[in-house]
C-alpha cells in the first residue's frame, strides 16, 4: 500500500444525465454502449485540457487537475464538444452531461484521491442538471475576472450534509465567447459560430425576419422599439440583439433581466450581460417564461432565409 500524500488538487466529476432511463428503455447492452461513448468524448476533452482520469464508476468519471483555471476551461470545453457531437443525437438519443468540480486539499493514495474536496465535487455534480456545470461559490469567487464573470450564484441551493453556509454557483458555458465579460478566455479551437445568419423572432403570433441588412433589433415597452413588448416587467429599452459578424448577440439593458432558455438547456437569467444566440430558444422579457409563457419571445437562427418574407417584414398568424 502506498503512503498517503496530502496535496491540493482540482477534482471534477462528469456524469451522463438520464442514464437510468436509458438502461430501462434500451436495455443494458445498448445503454452501456451509449454511456461509454458519451464518457469517451468527455474524457478525451478533459485529457486534452490537462486533466487526468482517475476512475470511471458506472455512468460517471472522476478527473483531477493541477490548475483550477484549466479545470474550469476543460468543463466548458466538454459541454461545448458534447453539444457539437450530439447534433442528431447518439443512436436517436439526445443526452446531456452534468459536471461538478471543486479545488482544495485531498489525500492521494493508491492512485486515487480522498477527502473533503472529493466529497464536495461529488456533491456539486449531484446538484447539476443536464447541461450544467456546478461548483462552489467560494471557488467561483476565486477565479480570475473573465472566468468569474461567467458564473452566477444559485440562491437557495442546499448542499446536503455540508451545512447551509456552502454557496453554490453555475458556470454559464453557453455565454458569449467573444465578449470582454464572458468566456473570452476560451481557446479559438473551442469557439463555435452561430448556426445561421438570419434571425427569426416570434412573439404573440407575429413573426419577424432580420437579415444582413439589419445591424440590430431593439426590444422593450417603448413604441420606438423594433419589437414592442407589452409586458409590465419589461423595461422601456429592455434589450437589443446585435449582429456582430456572423453572430447575433443579445445585450440586456434592463432592470428585471432577460430569462433565456437555449435548446436542451435550463432557463437562466442574464442582467446587464451579453450572450451569443445559437440555434433556437426562448426569451422571457423581465420574467421567467415558466411563469408567463404568453409573453415568451421565441427566436431561431436560420441560414439564408430563403423561405421567409423580406427582411423585417411582419408575418401575422402561425408560421408557415
């Protein structure tokens, strides 16, 4: 038996969300094949970003990092790589990963790691939902400014068995990678362009298409906005969606924030922040869409808009 060695280490757990359902619906062999494929993708990215896989247990693996920033970057890179790989799903299954991590003292013995840091990282992945990256509030606060700006505190989340004073934070990996406030630290290889060049917006049965002739789209209560939002929670000039190269960037200016739901992800609130829009999603202007679906604003990024009306023209009624 090797001697126990105290150390400071970053511990990351990565888990395939919904694996229990997979085994139930597909059977052991097919489900195992899918789980191993998912974990293989994640492990490859972790190792490419300086992590070391310690062990795999069922539908999750544990990895360690010497550097906390490398660990944070790896978590983001894993989620983005998995999102890309999932395009059409794996054997028809649309899956997501859950990631939790922490950094601190641990004991190294028999090529494994033990202690409070390992336990806390395990609790973080248990809190995470599919598509989320979760860490402690203390670790989020210790990150360099650019990485710290891409985290948000999860108010009221209780860490079982760790006391009420353990704060929890989410790393918002889907935020803009080309902004000074969020994820400009990602290597160019991990940056992904938006899915299309035209922006389609649907709100209360009306439909708009904005093409390359539009530099921005304004949202809010004032009549002068491109899209007037009839909602008491909306600010007069609530937000703009700006074209920047081949991307559309949502910029929130509001008091109550904009609630964003991206495809396959949980809703989150952004306030005075920027976000590169991708694929399809829903915006809650000043209020969660879950509380007020009628005021949800749906967006989609399209390529070319060949089947759409002329740019900026309003369609009444249902989409064709």
